[in-house]
């Protein structure tokens, strides 16, 4: 049997969970940021800081989406191919995130 204190605590935990950022819908750029930090930041740096002096993704211009798609999906040099790792929507999100930092 749950006492009132446990019940209240469970309700509080539930409320905190609902108010947390993960529980609300994310914009494409927010999804992209999460995916970038999890998958790309190891080489390209947190917030695309380019600590390893690779190609700086912030240099990609708005009209270079096709280049982004090709390099990222097929891989380039030391970078592995990401085709199949992400959905089209997730690629859109990563691009939106790069744009949000670069523009
Ligand atoms: C293992 C390290 C590594 C990871 C992880 C990595 N990259 Fe790269 N990336 C590189 C390297 C190295 C280059 C430079 C490739 C070259 O020009 O030879 C590069 C280049 C790029 C380029 C520019 C390619 C061009 O057209 O010149 C883009 C865009 C890019 N990465 C996006 C991403 C994204 C998005 C992710 C995460 C999904 C990612 N990278 C993860 C190493 C990595």
C-alpha cells in the first residue's frame, strides 16, 4: 500500500518529468543539436567548435545542402558514411542545427 507521502512524491516526479525538455516536442534544429552532440561532436566539436581542425561545418553556406547530403550520407575521407543511421527528417534536423549555429 502506498502512503500519502509516496503518492505525493510519485506525483511530483511525474510533474517534473512532464515539464522536462525531453517531454515536449522538439523543433528540427533541437533534434539536430541532440543528434549532432551525440554523433558528430566527437570529431567536429561541441557546438561545431572544430577543435580538430577538420573542415569547419560553419563554413557550409545555405546553398550547400546538396554537398552536405552527399558527404554525410556517403562519407568523406576519415568520416564514415551516415546513410541508414538517420532518417531524412533527422538529416534535415542536423542541417537545421548547423544553419542555426552558422547563420
Ligand atoms: C570520426 C570522425 C567524424 C565524425 C564522427 C563525423 N565527421 Fe564529419 N568529417 C570528418 C572529417 C575528417 C571530415 C573531412 C573530410 C575530408 O574532407 O577529407 C569531415 C567532413 C564533414 C563535412 C564536410 C564534407 C565536405 O563536403 O567537405 C560535413 C558536412 C560533415 N563532416 C558532417 C558531419 C556530420 C553531420 C556528422 C555526424 C552525423 C559527422 N560529420 C561526424 C570526421 C568526422
